[in-house]
């Protein structure tokens, strides 16, 4: 029976010298997360069969890479919550890579390399990994679209939205995620009417 690495949380991680931490900020975290996601995509080549979950894992990793690349480019989206989520994705991708490498190594130890099918425990484990990647992508996208980009002010003096900032960021988000920022949807009519704040 193969013992695959369990999913780990951020608290499981003891920082190693030179390791990426939450204090490093979004750009460095995203860079490491993208490297780890590419490793997930490479590790899929070590496993025979299981075309459905492996294809899905490759797709979800690519979509996550695109979303993280957008995040890195748009500083207005660098909130504390999103930085934490990017960090969690970085850790998760590392764990998934290790798990897939172990599966591949176990498969190579047999005389006849196994083609994983739906009844195999490893196949079901891959389906779980696919679900984890999908959930991470959906959660990150939801957090990003929920950022109140361009909103300034306070309850006493009132709030205003910097139109150009919101429109610019929304265009970038929509091109990658396929959906608008929540604030854009809320204010769309007024944004189209006005040219200032």
C-alpha cells in the first residue's frame, strides 16, 4: 500500500533558510507557486493511465498559473487574504508534486508499469488532487473579484470610486477570469455614465 503525503497546512511548514514565507509578499510567493504548479504538470508524465484526472490536473494547474500571473501584475489585488491564499496554493502544489512523484516511482517498481483506472486507489487520489486544484482556483478567483479596487473614502465623509483604476483592473481580471469585479458589476451603469470619480 502506498502512503502518499497528506495535504498539509501552512502551520505544518517550518521555514527553511531561503524558503518563501508570507513575509516575502505576493510577487515572490506567486513566483514560487508558479514553479510548483509547473512541477505538478511535469510530474503527471510519471503516471500511466488516469487520463481524465491527469488532464484535469494539467488544465487546473494552467488556469491557476494564469490567475496567479494576473495577481502578480495587479498590485491593487495584493490583499492580506489573497496573499495567504497564494501562499496556501504554493504549499499545496509542492505537496501534490511530491505525491505524484511517489505514485510514479511506485509504478516504475513493478515489472509491468500499471495503467491506473477508476477502481485504483491512486486514481481516486488523483481525482481528489484535481478537486483541490479546482477549489483553490475558484477560491482565489472569488477573492480577487471581491477586492474593492479604486474605492476610497470613509463612512463619515463618504466614499468614491476612482473610475480609471476600477475600469483598468476590471478589464485585466475579466480577460483572465472571465468575470467582472464585484464592485464593477455593482456600479456598471454609473461607470458608463461618468468620466471622473
